[in-house]
C-alpha cells in the first residue's frame, strides 16, 4: 500500500519513476491516496494521464490493472463473466457443484482490482464508454464493492488506487465526477518539459532537448488543431537522435514533422510559415508566455 | 498567509469557511455539493493550511469539475485567501467592506481564514445575492436586465431595435402549437445508429452463450433453443448550429424556440448559435419552463444580432467541440444565410473540416438561391462544395416547414468526392 506522509515524499517517489509532477498534480495525487478517492484526470492527449497510473504502480510495486474503455464495454468484459464451457460440461456431466458459484466465475479487471490489495486500477478513456457503463461504475467507485446477483457482494479489503482518465470526447456524468477528485493536466511549461525530457531520455544531449522543447512550446501558442503533447515531443527528440542529429535543423525538422504534428492543415500551416524562421525565433531567449496554473499570489 | 506562529483556527471556523467558500463557488456556477465540501474538509486535515498552494489545490481537487471552471475557482479562491468577502458588491461597495476589515488591524494577504470566518453578516449577504441572481435572469418585460447584457461589443448597435427584439420574444399560440409539432417530428425522425452494445435479438448474428446456457437449464443441460444478440440502436447525435447575427435577425426568435424544442425532443441533440463568436446553448435551453429557458438562453448569447464571422465561429467549434467528438458521426444542421464578414477561405476550410467529422452536413439557408439575380453570399459560395445537402429559400420562421424538413431528412452517409482545397494561409 502506498503511504506517503507528505506531498514532497510522494513527488520524490514519482520522480524516481521518471514521472515529474507539479504542485497541483502532486497535491491531488497525495489527497487521492489519503482520502482513498478515485482520481479523475482530464487533459489534452499526450500530457501523461495514463503514465501517472503506471508510475504510481511502479512506485509501490503493486500490480497495475488496466481497463481500456470502448463503446459497448459491459459488465462481462469489465467486471466478471461466467465460464460457460465449463458450466456446460458440468451440467452435462451431472455434477453437483453449484453452477453459479465462484468456481465458475471469471474475474475481469475491476474484480481483479478488488481482489488484489493495494492494486492500482487504471480506467482509461472512460469517455469512450457509454452512459450505461458509467452508471454501472458508480457503486464500484464509491463503495469499492460490486454486486453479482447470483453470488452476492464483493468488497475490497484494501480499496485499490483508482485513476480514471478522460479525453473529454463527451462530458462525464455529474454523479461520477462527484465521487472523484478532479484534475486537469495542462501542457508543461518549458522548464518542466525539459526536465521531463532529461528524465525520460537521459541519453539525449542537452542542446537538442532544449532546442526542441522551446520550438514545441512555441508551437503550442499557434492555436493548431492538434497541439503536440509531451509524448510527441519525446518521440520527435528520439527521431532526431535516431537520425544522428545533435541539434534542431530546419531540413530534418521538415522531414520528420509528421512525428510531431498529425493534422494535414497544421503541417501545411507550419510549412507555409517557414520552419527555418519559426525555429530561429524559438531559439531566442524569451519570457515564459504561458500563465502557469495555480495560485499566483502576487496579484493586486 | 497565516504567520507560522499563529494558532490553528478552530474547527468550527474552518467548517464555516469551507461551507461559505463552497456556497460562493456555487453562486458563480460551479456545481458544489455537500459531498465536495466534505472532501475539501477532509483534504484540509491532510495538508498544511498555511500553504496557499496546497490549499488552492485541495479546493481545486474537491470543487472543480471541468477545465472551464478553473478560472472562476481561481478568482473565488483569491478572494478567500485574501480575506475579502467572497461575493463582491452585495452590501455596499467592495472597498467599503475591505476597508472595514482592514480597520480590524489586518492587511492584504493577512490571516485570511479567521477574518473571513468572523464575519457574521456573510451568510445573509450570500443569501441576499442568491435572490438577486434570480432577479438578474431577464424576462420578457425586463429591459433593464437585458440591457445589462448589451454591454461591450453591442453598445454600438441600435438600442431601439434591441428593445423591440426583447419584447418580441413572446410567442403566439399558433407558434407554440407548431413548435410542439416540430418536437413530435424530431422525436419521430430521430436518426439512429447501431451502438457497439449488444442486446438479445432474434435476428442478431452473435451467439449468446450466457442466455443459451440459462435456457438449457430448463431442459437438463440440452440447449434446444439458441439465443443471439444484435447491436442495439441508439439515437444519433444531432447538432444544430444556428446563425443569430444581424442579417438573420428576422429568424432568430423562432430559431431559438426551435432549438429549445429540438434539445428537449432528442437526448442526443446539441444546440449552438453564433454571430461573432460561438455559444453553446444545450445546457441553458434545458428545463421545463419554456419561456424561462428561452430567456436564460437568450441572456447567455453575448453577440445576439451582432456581426457575422461564420468562419471564425465554425473554427471555434472545430477546435473546442469537434475535437471532443461532438460532431463525429453526427447529423449537423447549419442554419445561416452565409453572409460572412470573414475570409471566405477560412470559412471553406472550416466547413470542410466539419463535414469530414459529420455523418451528414445540411445547410439551411433562408435566402432563396439567386433571387432577383443576386448571387449567393460569398461565404455561402465558398462553403458550397463541402455541404452534403443544401436547402435554399427555406424560411426558418415557418416552423411547420422546418418540421417537415427534419422529418424528411436523409440521414444516410452521403457520397462525397474529394474537393481540392487551398492550404489554409497562416
């Protein structure tokens, strides 16, 4: 079980897993662990929502149980199912074991998470599941128990750590949000993105990392259809590394731009603005433009 | 901030403050509940309350439920931490209140919690404002309230016309019955799609082991009757994006009522309006009281009868809502005359984008095509190649016509040819 006495301790543990959290995320994760509440994470694709669950699991050495949501996911693929072939055989053989007993129960991710103490349960992209499934999750999330009509109520002795992620392809229901702590993950600022790059890709030269990061930071200000996330920054840097480049040059950038931007309109737009100029501009020292989330304190 | 030597405020004070904080947030539109107050209070026991950052994030985790609430939360938290009254301008001016507070010997950023909690009048003030907030909702006769809404970009626009517009929001009896017809029609025509979820179905194709096994129990384990499942149909999303700019003014009033009816009739309908910017109306059109819902919706549109930037509004839609999957696989109905002050290239690009995600893009244009030898608006011409179905000359005021139109909508996936489009300029 994860037990941290302070936010700093938690942050240090996550940093060891090469996952860097800022004040906001650190506090929320700390509180989620302390209050034993599920944590609902939203944010643009590629800001590291799923990675957090992986890092948390790695911290404690607990198993990570992942439930990938999709439209049409139901109780039988999320919670439990009966082992029909075995039941059928049993029935034909005239056995005396109760057909609907735990012997024939197949545990799916949610039940698995209840059975394993201290497990980290990742319910990924919940917005892709339908309303019905969301409603079904309510009992699970508030009581950490599930009711199987034929058998009874299963309750976790130690509730799992639950991380829910959503890409906001639809609004999650108020009732579900009420049961969770909420956090919106922003794109990181330059300093943090650099730190993430050097933590994740320690073999990359500082020069390339800082050039790419400031370029990507500038791109996020261009109001693209699909702003690149940290995941894409990392991919792009690795791409440069794989091509043997030590610094960001316009020619290679142009060839590999598809690693970073995945919309035709965005690609056209960046190319028409002139990559060389954009790169040159991003390399000039500048003030941080992005207002950082959190309490600024110094206003008024 | 509390000085490190200061005593911990009493529990009662903390609870009181937390509750006030939650109430203030609720007043500003966040949906806080007793449950979230409870979470906040429990969170306070786990963190250092002298740390503004930790306090901020604890409240954030408990009360904020979507990214658009963050800004509001920041403002209210800032007031809480500085010890200002949480709701400004209720009793006397804000300055008056903070002056009184400072007379008590505290300074900006001083001992926020105790000072704030010590205010016995706060509760009354909050309540007072709650009723005021109700009164602020404009009604058909309340020119005063609506004129407040007209600050900003619309000041330049004729005030006289504005007044008649507000008064004309009343609906005639025949209009109301036509609207009811429209609702019926939308319910009846409501397009469906197959969901990935399965249900028992005699003509389904997927073998249902569970049900078959259940059935075989009655026959000693012999499966005589095989069960099948098939995909369950669910309503397809319908998106209404309506132009309420100056050139569409004649239709706006009825359009708004039609939107209200559409949102009520289909669980999956979404309503948006635009003039210079885009406004999502689905939530404000909710509610049983017809007139009040309309007034509420009307009040949320900042640029009613303003200028038109169709391209800009659609770009806003594509960037915020379409990316979240609002238009994916949806039937999209745009009602606009295509009079656009923006760049037609931008408009064309955005319409194309919208079409790519939509199942079917239908454009209803009240202006008859090429009437009096007048060509179509430039914006309309630019958007034309990317529209699956174009309905010209349709008067949105004729609600019965709209009902017929929606009833006869073709919701099949249209054949589309790839249209070359100029690369969007920077």
